[in-house]
C-alpha cells in the first residue's frame, strides 16, 4: 500500500509460528489474501463474500447460506454463543440470568455470572446424568436445570430455591413454554461464558440439532482493542496493528477497555476462516496504541522499524483479509483435522515425519548460510 500498489489479490503460501490444533497447521499454510487502499470494513466484506460463497457452492453439494453474511458483535457473540467462533447451525442461544438469581436463595449462584440455555424438549434421567458427567469433565461443579410442566410449573433440582412469586418472571425472561428444559451455568464471567458455550455445543450434538447439510457463515465484528491480562494489566486483545474505532481521539479520551477496533473474523460452522482488519496507517496512532499497552516509542522503532518507517512516508488507509485455503478444504471435505488436507502435514511438534525434518545439520552446512550456534 505504501509503495503505491493500491490493491492486490493473491493465493499465497504463508509462514507463521503457529501452535498445532485440529484447524491450525504449524509453519506453512495457504491463504486467499487481499488488501485494498481506501477501503472500509464493508468494502472488504463486499469483495470477499461472493468469492467465499461461490467457492463453497462450486466444490460442495451442501447448502450454502447466501450473503451478505450476518454481522455479530464480539460482545453479543460471547453472550449468545459463548465463543467468538459461533456455529450458527446450532439453534440454541445463551441468555444472561445473573440479575434474576441474585434475588433467589440459591447460594451457589450468588455473586456469580449465571447463564442459561433453553431447549425445546424434556430429557430422560439418563440424558441429564450424561450431561452432568460432561459438565464435570470441563470443570463444572454441577449442571442445574429445570423442566417446565404442562401447567407451567417447574420440576428440577433447583426449583425449591426459586420463590413462587418469581417463577412467572423466569418464564417470561427465558420465553419458556410447556415441555421446555432450561440449563444453568454459573461461575465468574469469563468461565461462565466459556462453559456455557461448551454446554451449548454438547446439548446440540447430543440432541442432533445441528444441520450438517449446510455451511453457515457469519462475521464477528467490533472486537475490543484491549483486555486485561492475567496480571491485571492492559494488553492488546486481538491485533495491535488494527485501527481503533474513533482513532487518536478514542485512544486519548476513552477507557482503554471500552475502545473497539475495526477488526473482524469470518466464521463458518464454528471454524474461523480468517481474521482481518482495517489497518492502522498512522504513526501517531501506532505510538499511542502501543503506549496504552505499556510499550514506548523506542520499542516500536526497534521491533517494528520497517512498518513504522514506512508509515512516516505516508500510507493510505487500507484494509484486508486472508481466509485460509486449507481450512476451507477441511470444511469442504468434512475432514476432522486440517492435516487431512495437507500433503506433508507436520505433527504437533512441528515435525514432518515423511521428510524427517527438522534434522541435524553439519558445521559445514551452517557455515554456508553464515549461521553460528556457539556464540556466548
């Protein structure tokens, strides 16, 4: 963008120091990469959505949800789905019932974040026992629930802790009907969010609620620019090189934890295909953004000198995204792991067992590429 090439579109290999997961290969992967000058977030969406849609239509017999894809804020996604990678084929939605339970006598829910998931059916005793086993396996002490009877009264282990005069309020709050079941998850906010997301997925899998005949896309937008790290310090939440919403004024006047960024993820069936962003192109904003996270100008000049110096010559506003081709292939082929669609996949230790790499090198080979390992 700084050089004067105002846009590019490419399929390219990318090398990144990634940890190995089922949807992430260490080392090398391929990406459908695009970047455009004078482009907004909506310009990126409008450019990439037809490409993604037509790719999935061409190479799969499954149904593909049409674009424009839904836009979901990060805050709403974490609340409703318990993750920033929601599988929208799952119809279950999480609701917040924290305030309701502060008025009840159930002590395990007091001073906790309480989330609830409504399911439109009743379950057997065996089903509840298996869900309890799963809940304990992910670190929960238990899994409270209530069943709604035909007369709209409740039946379940925490029914006696809800005052009679408040039961109508819970029916309205969760839009409960006869023969519904509602599950409850309580912990601190971060854990309750994560645990509710896992319970939501497990319920949908066990009840066969997920439509596995289609691809459902969405955009997650409005990511926080900052978060608190484990030590309670301000840290970058996502991508430090993104443009904060509100620019330099937001950085100078707002609580850092309230600042949003022009960052976005495209998600398909619970798998993140790509992150993207409107890039920060202003050195003044770059300096201030890093200062808030505890880094001074000298750190930027040392660690990111190429980018920082380029910005000094004037960079146009620009935005882009780069969906992972391997991840798309994994989805299109119904593969459980990204390694199934890579010719010579590395294992979790970033070893290529077919090629025997990495391997030992001789002193002479190191000398050829001017590498020394004996420097104190």
